[in-house]
C-alpha cells in the first residue's frame, strides 16, 4: 500500500472508497520538526475531485518510519481550491506588508 493511501485510509471512515490521483510533499520539517511533513494530494471521491493539504508525522515508535496524517489540514473541492489559489497573490502581499511593518524576515 502506498504511503498516500495509508494517510487517507487513516483519515476516512471505514468503507469509503478514495482514489488517489497524485501526491506532493510540500514541506519537510527541520530541527525539532524533522519528523513532520506537509503533504498535498489530489484525489477522487464519489466522482468528485478533492485537494487535501495535511500535516503528517513519523511516530517515534514507528518501525517503518512512514508518515502518518494528523487531523491538522484541510480538504477542498475544486471550486474552493480555485478560490484559495486566486487569493494567494493578495495573501503574499499581506505577508510582505506585515513583515515590512514589523521588521520581520
């Protein structure tokens, strides 16, 4: 079983069929968070496409050292994802303004 299938199998109720279309590891933690990962996945459920972005981690006692999903994340349908994607330039501008105003890096 693929790691992505494991992640989503752990998150969905028993008996629900989810087909993974693609998977991307977005950000690997470093330092204290080296066993953490933000993972994005496109999947199909009941004929609809969903985008899921979720924090995963490697349990300390895991013999396989595979990433397991947490509840921290979001699942969006395509319309919701497109709305978020369209807002990214504005969000980047807000981040830049905040950094400038508060002397942050």
